[in-house]
C-alpha cells in the first residue's frame, strides 16, 4: 500500500516517522516548503511530488497533515480520486465543510480516519474499555487538563490566525472533547465557558464545564501558553477513580469503596512515547483498509467533536466573557 503525505511540518514529519514503522510504503510528500519536503524524502527514500494531483495519481492512501483551513478542499479532491484518507484533527474548520467531506467520502466509498490520536494511547484505551464494560460504574465526573507552550505571533504562523485554525479550541481542546464524547453517548445540555486572550486576539486559555443528558459533569481546562506540558484525564464514578497522565505515560484505577488500587498501566518498555500511539493509529487504519471495516475514528466522530468545539466557542463571546446557557443542537 503506497502512502502520500501532504505537509512537511511538525505533523507531516511525525506521521512520516510513524509510517516508516509500518508495512506500508511511504511513496512521498507534497508540501508548501519544497526544502522541508525534500529533506523528508531523502530521509525516507521517497520522492517529492510537484503538486497534489501528481501525488494522488501515485498513491493508495493520502495522509493530510497540512493546516486546518486546507483540509476541506484536499479531502474532497482525494475522495473524488478514490483514495482512502487520513486527515489530521480537526476534521475541518467549519461544520458545513465537515458535512461535505463526510458526504463525499461516503459517496465515493473511500475510508476517512480523523486523526484523534489520543484514542490510541494504551492508558486511555484501557480506561475507556473499563468505562464501556461497566467495570468502574457509571462515570459521574470527568476532568481533562491539557497544556502546551506555543506563544508565536509571527504573521505567517497559521496557528494564531483564528480564521485558519479555529484557535486553541479546535487545535488543542478538541483532543479532550473527542475523549469525552467516547465516554458518554448523550448530548451536552449545558455549556459554561470562559476564554482568556493573552497573546492572540481570541483565546489562549479556556475553562469549560459541560453537563450531559446522562447527568455526567465534565470540566476541561486547556492552555497553549502553559510552561509545562499537561495531558491529564481523570474519571470519578460512584465507586471508582481512574487517573491517566499522557505525559508521564501512567494510569491507575482506585476503588473508592475499599481504597484498593489496581495495577499501574504503563507504556511498554523501549517504545518512544511520542511514536507508539501514532503507530497504533496508522496500523489500525491499514487494518481497516485491508479488512474492509470502518476506521476506528470516523468522519462522524470528527464532526461530533468539531460541533461541540463550535458550541463552546459560541458561549465565550467576542470579548472573552464566560457565558452559561443551554447547549444548542449540533
């Protein structure tokens, strides 16, 4: 199976390293920076394509790792060409674009995986299975914390251009929204949100409280000006507490009834922490293509997280004033 990567920035580089560990053939790259694409092509004995059309003509799978505002058009082109697609999160910049992308893939019969990679962390996967199986009881409270440091204000940095990236909500907190939505099948019925602009005109820090139809309460905090890298996931049920830290790569379950702690869930020894979940994600997609089954994270999954992110943004208001009100339909 021949893979073509769109983009040679951080995510394109990361995905290239992941593909190199799979059975697939990394055919080549197309990117805005020909120098970056050439460097990756030389590293992986691949080629640089002159344009997206040339790449489409030579591969079986397109891995889209370019900026968010470019996902829409490239997914439509790849679907029309009959190529299976991996698209980095978020699925799209707008909900309308997401709908069209999903419809195009459905019409042409191609597979679309939205790369919400946190689902493939073994610590989270095991905690999710415990919740799904009822091993820890019905979740009552979830707390998710995410922090990174990205203070760049350069004019050519698309991350700080809200119209292109959707800001930290679509670029950062959407990871945790996807996690949350896998734990609860109901819709959010109330959203309270506060956003604080520091380095960008929109929001660099956000605190969100969600109440779902099931009764689940979720608290989320995300910051892209954090001095420490934070990736934490905690779930309280009526009898159990589950804690996972994706930076230290540790997770544990504690039974609240008797205080007994379960075995610690840790990263398998010798596997680079940043590469293992990505490799699991890529292997999962290859398996879906070979076996004719749906990808583990579908376009509809990606759109659901995108819809919740937009609902939260609508609660923040233009002046970063936190507002609380019933959630609107997605």
